[in-house]
């Protein structure tokens, strides 16, 4: 899927498919790229998430941008989502460290163990959102859980995007373990630091995925002058 995505993204960035152009049909792309339809559809979904294309029912997939600016996950852009997460989840981790119950810790530890064993991306992503809900629950304030519930779909879409394109799963597991260990220790400082680090890494991975398009655009501009 990553190879197909890289190929299609590169073609869009180079102008082989210009803004307004319709991409070839799925059947044609499958034949040309010699991939299965499920693999192609994953790549096409990633292009849409990046904001490069849009799918129009009954008409096909059309190019709407030639560079990636701010991926969209469900109803929210990546930048908006991250801004809110920093203002909510970082203090929530601190509250959770001082208010968590034994039941909260058991639930988080169980989730973490399952995530570390899970090989299926879809199942892991589902547990990733459950993990962040569980941290919010441990803060013992139902409003925090409601906020995370509101962005849960966007979190899942972002998690899948970062896992598939950024290889985030093992790194995320380590970051989650640091959060749980801080909650077990009851250290507000360590919990805040662990969640801050986790969100920093999310932002870094997003930037790494987006940057190639900007770098290419800058290089093209320099070449033109």
C-alpha cells in the first residue's frame, strides 16, 4: 500500500495528474500497478486523508491539491485535533495520576498488554482509542471522557494513518507504557511528561509524512527560478 501511495502521490506532485484531473479507474490502476483492489483502495483513502484527492460518488476520484498541507481525520484537521489534544490530554494525564483507582490501573494495564501483543492494525487502532478513553476515565471527570468521545473517530482515523504510513505502532506502545507507569507511580509530573512526549511524537510523525511534498515543491520552485 505504501508503495502504491508513494507512486500516486508522486504523480500528483509532479503534475502528471493535475488539479482537476480525474484519476484512472480502480480497475485500470490495479492493472497498471499490479496490485489488488483492497490495496489500491487503502492508498486512495490515504490520498483523500492527505487532502490531495476527493471521491465523487458515481464519477470517480479527482485531484484537488498538488501538495499536502494539513491532513483531515473525519471532521477535524490534524492541526486542530493536535491543538485540542494538547490542551485536554496532557492535564488529564496529570489528574489521572492523582485520582486513578486500582480498577483504572487494571484496565489500562490489560489494554496495554493486548496492544503489545496485537498484530492486526485495525484491532490495534481500536484499542488505541480505548486507551486514551481509559486515561480520561482515570481522571474521574466525566466531561474529559465526553471530550475524548467526541474526537474518538478522528483519533482512530489519525491512529490508522500514522500506523500505516509512519510505522508508529511499536513506538506508540512504548509511549503508552510510560504513561501507564507514571499513573501506577501516582506521579503527576511524570504522567504529564509522558503524555506530552507521546503527542510530540504524533506531531513529528505527521510532519515527516507531510514534509516530502513541501520539500519537493520547494525544490521545484528553486529549479524554476
